[in-house]
C-alpha cells in the first residue's frame, strides 16, 4: 500500500516492512517538515481512537519536542475539537492523528494552521517540498520542547455548541428526545454521551467502547449501518445518529429505521439556519450557502427558497471553506454529512450538526421522516472509470468539456474536473489524485435516471480512448 501524500497531510496503513506504508520514519519526516514550515512555538495534537493512535502520537509529540515546540496533547478528541483547541490555546498549528472514515489499519496526519483550519493548497505543497528535501534542523538540547496534557477540550467543545445562538437547548430539552447513536468504537463514544446529557437527550450508544476495533466499516453509508437501522426499526427512538471515527461526518436515521440521507444532513441544517437567519435578518446578514460540486442540488433549491444565493466549490474541505469566506456564507459543507457553521468555526463538525438538527426538529415539532419529506428529493449515483496509468485524464476531461459546451441545455463548470448541469440533473467527472480512475457522480430525481446519466458519460469517455 503506497503512502498517500496530499496537501492536507499524509495517510497510509500501519505495519509492513516495505517502506511504503505510514511507518515511524515517515511520521518523523512529515512532522518535522510541518514544524519547519510553521516556524512557531506551540502545536496542538489530538487523535481518534485507532489502535495505532498511541504509537503515532508518541512519534509526533517526540518529534515536535525535538524541534523545540511546546506540544499541547489533548488526547482522545474529535477532529473539530482539535481544530477549536488550536484557537483556544492560541497555538501556531495543530496535528490531527486520524484516518477519518478509513478502516482500522489506516492512520494519517492532518495538518492545521493557526486558525485551526486545514492548510491551503500552496501551504500543503510547501510542507511536502520541505519533506522531500529532508534538510532539517532540530533544537539543541537546552532548547528542547515539552508536552503539556489538556483533557478539558471536549467539555469546552460541548459548551461552545450549547452557546451557539441557533442551538435551542430549551426546546430540545422540552421535546425529551430519545436517540440511538453509533459511534463506531472511537472518540464519538467519549464526547457524544456528554453532549446528549447537556442537551437533556435520552440516549443509547452502539459500538461505544473507544477501542479502535471498528465493529463495521466506519464510513457512515447505508450499506454499513444495518445494525443501527435494525435497532431503529424496533421502535422507541426519535432519531438515529451516526458519526465516523473522528466525528466530522454526520448521518441521521429516521424513527422508522430509514436513512434520512447523508446528503440531506447539510440540506436540513442549512434550511433551519437560513430560516432562522432570515427571521432575524439585518442588512449585514448573509443567506448564502456553499457546498462542493459533487453534493446534492437540494441545497441550491433550499437556499433559493429562502432568497439566498448558492455557490459551488471544488471538492475538498479547504476549498469549501475558502469559498464560504469569499461569499460570506452563513452555512456550508459537503454532501458526505459534513456541516460547516462559521459561527462556530470553519470546519466540519458533527456536534454542531447535531445541535442544529435537534433544534430544528424540536422547534418544528416534526418527526425526522416528516422533516425529510419537506425537501426536494434527488438521488445520486456513484460510478468510476478505470483507466491505464498512461492515460491522459486531463485531455479526456477537456474533450468532454468541449463536447458539452455546444449543448444549449448544458451548463459546464470546470473548476474541479468537469461538471455538466442540465435543467433537472447533473453529472460530475473528477480524476483521482491517487489512482488512475475518473470518479463519475450523477444526480437526478430517480436513481435509474441518475445512473443512466452517469453511464452515458462513461460511454463517452470509453469512446474517446
């Protein structure tokens, strides 16, 4: 398994002796390169519940001490908790040790700037360049750094959610919700119970032990969630809540055991935020939203309904947050269950998403299934085109763009691959940065129609080769 290097950090599998996995040497090199780039004095380190987490943390913290840094080790913490901790500690940066939704054997270093946000493309490229040169300077013995432990960040994160203007704690408590949550044997099992208690929500947690031994594939997709869906079908719960191992992605399950739809996590929260923002609107209040090009059109529809403006960004959290800042978005995120609410911070945050979603349910007096029916219904098909390593993917995408530029019904966007918008559907082709494939996402009002559109574009690409 090849070590995957990107602007957001490095990731790979733990173990083996070939030198191409995430081994301690890689961890030292890239931690050193990051610390060299930051040129600061203090860095926050947090980790999810993976089995390899303690090993990776020890190597990261030891390396930063060797670089002369004060290291704030916040221990087992969600990705958004670590992002917020960088700001709260006034640190120069942060390292999150998590492979997000990837399986047990994976781990990664995700790199943050002094705002607790992911590095820009240019900054990430500079870190990779520094790592490639391996021209490192470590601190002399009298200037070695040190590690400070801080186990208060989880509670501070919860309090920050409770303090958000649109999180209606009293309405949530009054509804007396009972929820079932799947925290997939990671840090969600530590922080979500305390969040639920603070919100007055009765709860049951599945896969609650933070062992890193994931009970199922940790990506919060329907095919991996039959356990909690079966539990919901038995009755007795108002809502099912699913997070990934680092708790930045969020999916809901309705009281009847059916998926609310991962794409609709952001749509529903945005609808609530836009409605509340419109009610209290001043001349400076934005009703703008942002998601990436591969996310559902329903967000655009909901934004228009409230009189706001929707903007699409390139895929990738840093691209979404950059665009949100440009247009002054009041809410944004990604269709994979990632809610970004600037009033809290510019990062995907499942705790914020839970607080806003429960507030919406409580104020509207609806069941989750009833709320879902209030939104436009779209279906997304996900396909891929496997190519040979020598295939010129960029040339293919240029040809696709030129072909559909002549179609009077098509609107072509090429900021990230090629997305072709039709009046009632769209298709998005993106090349992978790690393997010779083109990802083909398509959306329409039925799955058959969405899949047919994707297959049509796949055939176009095959015919070009």
